[in-house]
C-alpha cells in the first residue's frame, strides 16, 4: 500500500505564555513539535507498514525550511520518504490555498492509496486542510477517525461523533483524519535516527509541483486576518456568599445563569 | 470576479441528527437574525435543512426566527454523509447565492463546511466565537473583551463584510478573519456561544423545496452503523464540563459524589495529582502538567487547593468554580466563583438545583 501522511510543524501551544504587560504572545524559546494529531496519523501508517512491509510511507508538509527537522523525526519513526513544500510564493496561505498547494504536491508524488492527516493542528485548530485536500483531489474523506481496519471489502473506520460513533466503509484512494484515540504514537528508534540522518529531505517549490500561483499564498487566500489580539486578562473572581450550603448553591446557579454560562 | 450584488441573505445550515435539530442550529438562527439586522436591506435569515422526511423541522426554525427554510430531502440524505450533503448544498448555494453561510462547529459541521467551501472556492473561518457586521459594533466588542488597540479602525467604515473572531494557539490568541473577495462568506461557529431567540410558536415562514440531483454513485462512503453512546469517547480534553476532585475529598469514596456530580452536569471526572497518588482514582483522570491539559467551559475544582502544576493544566478554562474549606488556597484565588464550605454539603445542593433545571 502507498501511504501519504500530511503533517505540520507547530509551536507547542502548552508552552506559550502571554506577556502580562504587553498582552502579546511569548514565542521565544517555545519548542516546535510535530502536531500531535499528525503523530497519530503517521502512527497508523506505520502500523500498516508493520503488517505489510512492502508499504511505502511518504510524509509531506508545507512550511519554512526548518520544518525539515520534523520530517527527519518522521523518518526516524519509520517513514520512507520526506517532502517539504517550501517557497515564498506559498507563504501566508490560508486553508484553501494550503490545500491547493498540498494537493499539487500529492499529485506529484502520485500513486497513493491512503492519505492520512491529523484532525487539526494545535496552532490554528481549524481542521479544514485535511477535508480541503480531499476535495481538491476529488477523493472521499472520513474525519475524526478513531479506529482503522483494512478488510477484503474495503477500508472500515470508526468515526467519532460527540454523542457516539459511526462505522463507515470506503474504498481507496481516500483521505482519513486521525484523532488521538486512534493509536499511541511510537518513539523514534536509534536505528531510525541513524537511518534518517543519512536521508535527504526533498524540498519542492511552487514550480516543482506545478501549482497555479494564483491559487496559493497570501494574496490568493480568500480569508485574511483583519486583526489579532489577546483576550482581556481574567478579572478577579467572586466569592459566593450564603448562610447555608443550599443558599450558596443557589447563588452560584443564579450567577451562572445571569452570565449565560448555563 | 464574483459580483457581490448577486449574493444576499444569511443561510444557517440547520444540522439535524435522526430528525432532531441540533441546539447549535437554533443558536445560529438567533445570531443570524442579529446580523441580518445589522446588514439591513431586507436581508433574510434562511435555514438550510438537509435530510429525509424532515419537513416538520422548518416550523421549529421559523419559531426561533428564520424567515425561510430551504428543504433538501432525499432517501440518500437520510443520514449525514460527506459526499451527498456537499453536493446538494453546493448546488443550492450556486443557485440561490447566499452572502453568508453559518454552520455549527460540530464533528459533522467541521467535516462538511471545509468540503463545501473548497468546492465553492470561497473562504471559511473555523470555530468562531464572535461575529460582527458593523464596524462600530466590532469596535465596541473589542474594547469590552480584548486588548486590541481600536484607534486604527474607522468606526464610520460602512463595510458590511462579516468579521469572524476565533481563538487560536489554544485560546492564547484571538484573530478576526474577513473574507473580502469571494462569496459566500462561510463560518463554523462553536456550539453554546451564540444566543437562541425566544421561541414564538406558530411564526410564519416560507418553505422552499429544492430538488436534489443525487445518485447512489455520488456517495463514496457507506454507513455500516451509527452508535449512540455518550460515554465511550468523552475525554478530558474534549469535555465541556469537568468535575475534578482532590485531597479535600478525604478518601476514595469521595469520587462517587464527584461522579454523580459529573453525570448530572454532563461532565467528565477529573482529579488532582494528590488524589491519584493516594490511589483514589486512575491516572487517566489527572489534570495538570503531568496529566492532561484541559480547557473546558466550566471547571469545577472540588477540594483541590491548586498546586502550581495542577493550575498549569486548567487555568485557561473559561469558568473556574472552586469549592473548598480553605478560602485562602490558590485555587480559590484563581476561581471565577469561589464557594467556601464543605464540598460534601455544597455539591449535593448544586446537583439537586441542576437537576431541577
């Protein structure tokens, strides 16, 4: 099976702090990591390869040159090939423009059975690029994949819903977006790290993937950031008074209702 | 180039499951009514109902403020499927040209919206928590809730584009997104943030039946089974409400009360490290630096004093409610609502009041 895994390098948002004086994000010293859901996407591909060693896994990302490091990590985990789409012409792309570039890159790789991606990246949390790549490639998708099985009749997946789940069947080629319930991502192995160190990451620009430059980058993006800002710092809380536990509970419920919290 | 004058009205994708409208659909109708008022010019609020045998849902949409209901019904649309729903919605949008489309940011909305937007080659903003049309109102919102310097925005700007505000970087940053050059402007909106209108039974509205052009071959994903089970997939990170217990519970049986509390409020059980170390509850429930980082809408901290490692894992929760005997502990200082008292007495009272709602 030929598998493509779409990944993204993201800042570790749990390490981001706000400068209380300026109200801006402190990004200095915040480590860049492989997006957590994407690690689940890669793991599922690796599990397929564990069973069927003939499978080939190509990891693809779009980003600045330093995203190479993350691709090296993916190779060290067991992926066969790493491709970085990197070009000034691609910079500032929103999800639509990103999916145009990614779809072009994937078409250049060609001959794939399954594309895995993470459900969403922790920096933007949009969950849009996976489905939009599937649309641009005109292949079926399943999002929020919590379980995967390859059967004689096709691929059978469990899709998580807020109030339960669905069992769905589809044929390749298709795109699946992974959630963390899907599996437990493995660590890099020493052998993998040594192997990855010798491997070259391919870097493709806009011309290499033959993408129409009017559908990628900041200018082509249908959505633009109008303003960005930080929320107001949290004000002081209130102490709930009352003579009895009942009264306190009543005052709490009243406060929550008044503020439309419940 | 898109001729903007052709694009009118606000559409709300009224998500239904098993013939029942999702709450977020009604919230979005309420929000769409507010936005339509800001746009003026006879802007209508239209709901888009997709499914099979769902005619009766239109009246519910009218009762909550919709002017019109576009109905797309077909046996192939009985259950949500990406391919079928995308096709019929894109066809409807191309024919009727709404200016704005709002969808709930549910698992289904977030599957459908990107696909529809990509096929229409228009912009989509995910998981919005605030929407504006008028620049003046946007400035008012920003000044009341954010650190944004609004002096560079012209309050007289007549722009009537949709300003879509959403959190990013785990809620540390907010961004307002605009979609200037393409139509429709699309947005998924987080459930629970917009206000429903008061229900006015028997409200009048216009039903427009659209004939879907769909065949079985269009559907590339087969639904083998749909299982309803609230519990199985609920995890701390996705939970909207978390009821956490700590050392103040006294012993392992304290978690029985916390579990009952969580069941009542529709939440998930969390814990402090102290309670895990004491062997009262499994590590999988632990919130904090060495446990899970959470950001629910409501975090109940019951008998948790608030060690720095615990706070690091939950302090960005929207609302923190602390119940503790010690009013001076860090958690009570951090909390939006601090209740000093015996949790064994206070929690049962909250449970009974919540039940009565």
